[in-house]
C-alpha cells in the first residue's frame, strides 16, 4: 500500500498563492492579536516548526516561541479545491483508493516488487508537484497503518518503502504513540505496565494487553509483531463517509471539541462532494477515555449535501454524548448515500 500525505498542507497551499511568504515561518490560524490570543495553530510550515511551533498549539504559545511569524487565516474552500485536484490526479491510477482526509490518501497497487512501488511513488510525487506546486511524502508498506507510519517517518518531501522483512526492525524502537490511533491515554496505560516502544509491545503478553485495552490491545499486539491487516475502503463502493480524530487530550466540554467537529464536517462534506453524493442520515461517534464507544444518528426527511446541516446536527448529537464522560476521540459520518442529480440510487 502506498500512503500519501501532503506536507504542511494548508501552509503549503498558502505559499503557492503568496510566493512572498515562502522560506519564512508561516502559521495558518488566527493571528495572536485577533481573538484575544485564543486561536490555535492549524498548521505551519517547516520554517515555523524549527522554532517548536506545531498544529493545535495556541497561537499565543506560538507567538512566544517566535514573535516574527506570518499568520494567514485558514481558507477551507481553497484547500478543498486543491485537495480535490490532488485526489483526481490520484484516482487516475488503476488502484483501489481511499481518500483518508483532506490531505491524505491510500492507494493499493498490484505490483511485483517494492522497487516497482517506489517507481510509482516517485512518479506520483512528480505529478503532484508539477500540477499543484505542492510537496508530499509517500510511505509504502504491506498495510495501511504501516504505510502511514512509514510516511510519517519520511517527512517532509520523502519517499520510503519498508517491506515485510524490514518492518519489525522499523517498528522496534519507535514509541507506541507513533501508531495511528494510540493517543496519550493509551500511551500512559501501556507505560504503566512498562511498555514504551513497539518492540516492548510485541513481546508483551497479549492477554494482559486485552485486559488493559480490550480488542484494541489485541490489534496492537498483532501490529507490533509485523502484521498489518488494515484494509482500505475503496471510495467507489462506499455506503457511508466518515472522519474520526483522536483529541490531544480528553475533552470534557463542547468548547474543546467545537473546532474539531467543524474540521471533521468539512472533510466529510468535501468527500461527499468529490464523489457527487447526497446523504439522508447524519451520525456521530464518541469514544470515551475508558474506550467505550457511543454512536448517535439522525435521519433526514430529504437528501442533502449541506455542510451547515451536518455541522448543526453533529454538534447537537455530540453535545449529548460529551456530557457523559471524558471523550478521547470523535467522529462525524453521513450515510444513506445516493448519487446526486436524481440518478438511480447507488445503494
Ligand atoms: P496533517 O497532514 O496532520 O499536517 P500537515 O499536512 O499540516 O503537516 P505534515 O507535513 O506533518 O503532514 O494535517 C493536514 C491539514 O489539516 C493541515 O495542513 C491543517 C489541518 N489540521 C488542522 O486544522 N488542525 C490540526 O490539529 C491538524 C493536525 C491538522
Ligand atoms: Mg499532511
Ligand atoms: Mg494529513
């Protein structure tokens, strides 16, 4: 599998249309003067990262690290437009494909060797850069989770493959927090029983892991031992479109999840529109700090592709769930899909 993630995506998009900002530290997010220092950094270029600035940090914190950075307000429509162009380029390949977020996609190729996959990766990087001016990083491995981790490890502007023979070595010394889906809370639980690296995880007693984390513990054990069974959902055959994200720290109130709901909604709607879908049901998910999940959904009277409606509905559904227990992950999903324009219903 070939995992593509755009480098410093929003900030890179801004550099494309504001060439004068290139090479200087740039933050996408509300400037520290506005909103009484309450904004957050959505992303920043690598020049800003050199000062320790990163996504989800308060802009007031970023300002302390370097008072001389440029700030640009996020312009979702523009990023969606570019994302759509990238996804269209990628869908030109004869591969099963899943768009994973606004700046990520996984492609599953039938290839004979990793050399062949690397050659395709190189070509994709070239095409994306030619057509959009943007850098990306590509990771290649046997499954989606490994490919994403390889991608993360090769940033920025990287291309790297780790085959089955190298995967355990690749994983061994990495901290468990590098596994997608493992947040701070899981990390703490594992650390409490002496597990810090993925190597430690691979040698743990699987029953102990299951006691500690439920079925997720089993999944982690299997991954740590070099087997990635994650499969991709070919977007051509979707029955629902959803996005989930783990929070940096557990949320206790709606205020802490508002911007994330907005972002997940944008991503879901982007995906809906890219595929020319409409939907008739809106759902949310909350994963609590104790690893239990709660789902809630609402059916609509008519098909829709309204972002406002998803945002409003998801916010209202989640506000019930957030009240109950601390939340570590949230998701927004639309289902009962049909293709737009009154053509035959796909499902
Ligand atoms: P990422 O792919 O996580 O980050 P990135 O592309 O900015 O940087 P990297 O080179 O490390 O991949 O996220 C993609 C975009 O999503 C990012 O450009 C802005 C947005 N985003 C937020 O708005 N808030 C966040 O907390 C994160 C992580 C991302
Ligand atoms: Mg990215
Ligand atoms: Mg990304």
